């Protein structure tokens, strides 16, 4: 993202001071001159999200945050400029440093804020798949599909401001963060989206084939079509680096470029791709990192 885009995204949220003045028990608050920084690591466990906010009595230029080498811009939100920083499911809990960069007339200013990342454990799981599904993993077109999905999850659009997210179907999802091994293959996750790491990227909803699937939130369709490993796949840009991916659909009722309202019909669940049973898988990527969708449900709700 260019510096000009960072500046527009940040200045759009500087109409007034940060709302919600009282810090929570988990919030870390630091004041440097006219600027107040707030970091909430309560949900910054592996697979979660650290929320950073700032406010200023004066006008500032571009601003960004840095955690574990991952950079995220401050975007406008209802409570002032906010950066959502993903924490990889492979991250180690414990002491960490949140970096904040500010651009001003005198040059860039950098502030370090110590934070503590909570722990969260994930169980390993073996998934049995038959020979027909294993053959998909050996298909020479798998890297091509991974590049298509990766291009979608890398989307970083200023608008819209992501609104509340909710589960795209009924029931309880499971499986995010599991270190999965599919029969005969220990690297299926990276083959699906081209990213490193083998922890499961989404929540799996066990549903009968043909169950209606809804948009988890408002946004624009980035990708809609069949991919070898994720089957019928729809990717939705919710704005500001938040992208939902719905997988294993038996039918797709949207097209790339469609603008969707939250809860709009997307298609029907199925058992396409690597699905070992009829299901829906819901992934949410934040600045290209897969995070637990239920964390963003809580953060954006």
C-alpha cells in the first residue's frame, strides 16, 4: 500500500479525539506529546487480533502499526483511527512489542509499546480422505489455484469500513488452528492458498449438502468459482484488509464484482474440493493472515 493511501486512510479518521475514554483492564495506554496510543491485546492470542487505536490533539500524517514484522495501516472507524493487527496461529505467546509509526513534517517518528500476547492451545488432527481426494492434491494445476486465492486474500481496500460479521450458516464451526494432516499429505493448507504454515485456516461447519450459505458481512465479491482443493469458492472483500473465503460450495450464486449486503445469499454448501464430508468452511484473512473468524466477529461486532 502506498504512503498516499495510508495518509488518506488515517486523516479520514482524525475528525476528533478517540471515543470511549476509559481503558479496559487489558488495554495498554501510552501518551507521547499530543498523541495517545491504546493497544488492546485481550484477543491477541495465536490466531487472534490485536486492536490498536490512537487519537491526537493535533493533525498528523500517515500512521501505521507493526507487530511480529507485519505492518497494518490505521484506518478510519467509528471510534477514530484503528489498526487491526493479525496474530498468526503459529505465533508464540508472551512478551511482544507493538510498533507505531507516524509521519510528520520533521520526519518519521517511531514508538514501541510493550504488550503481552495471551496463550491459546490448538490440538492436532488427522483427516482421512479417499484416493479420489488425494489425487486432487497431486494435480499440476494446484499452484495456479493457490495463486488465484492468494491474490484475493491480499486485497487491501480503504472502503468500505468493515461492519459486523456473523457466521455464514447455522451451527457451530470448529477446527481453526488445528495442525492438520490429510491422509498422505502434511502440507495441504499451504497448497490451498500459497501461504506458509499448516495450521487449519478456517472454521468447518458440518452441514447437509444444499444448505443455504450467506455473506458473513457486507462487501464485494473478489472471486467466485471452482478451485481444485477448496472446491466451489467465494471470496468477499469486507474492506480494510478483511477478506472472507467460503469453501466447498456445491452451487455459487454470485459473480466477481457483485456488491453484497450482510446476509445475502451466496450459494449452497457441499462436499467439493478436499471436503471429507458435506460442509462449509469459512475463513477470514486479515492483511493476508488467516485469523479465527469468531475473533473478528467479536472485534467488529
